[in-house]
């Protein structure tokens, strides 16, 4: 059920982009990301008490919190103008590449 909901959001965002409605597609994509973060994570934590081998928690290491802050600021700056260009996409890809290299070279301590 949750996978179908996520797929529906993704298809709505792509259909808005195909119709050249950047504001609609970005609004759907960013809105669905925040809904996923606020709904799915707590549900998975609660389900882990019944289904998982050990319960999960929502304790994040400081690097993850900083990465989420940077990702949120980047998304805000990219979508604030309502227009896009190829170098804006490269900016977002580079931010996530830096995150991936950081997590590869400096993994969080258990």
C-alpha cells in the first residue's frame, strides 16, 4: 500500500514535469519527501518492535543531521526561483556526491 502511494506521487511529479509545470512537479516531489519523513519513519520504528530482530530508534548521528540541513537548504535555494537550468541540476548532484563521499570515507561510528 505504501509503495503504491509513493509510486503515485512519483508519477504525478513526472507528469507535471512532462507538461512543463515545474512548480507542480517540484511541489509534489518536495511535499511527498516531507510526508514520507514525517509518516514513514515513525511507523517503521513502531513496526520494528513487532517485526524486527531488535527495535529501531530515531537517534541520528550529528553528521546525518548536518547533511539533512544542507540538503534542505539546497532544495530551498534550487526551487525558490521557479526556474531551472542544467547547472542547477549539476549543483544538486554535486551536493549528493559530497554526501556519498563523506559517508564512504567517514562512516558513522556504531
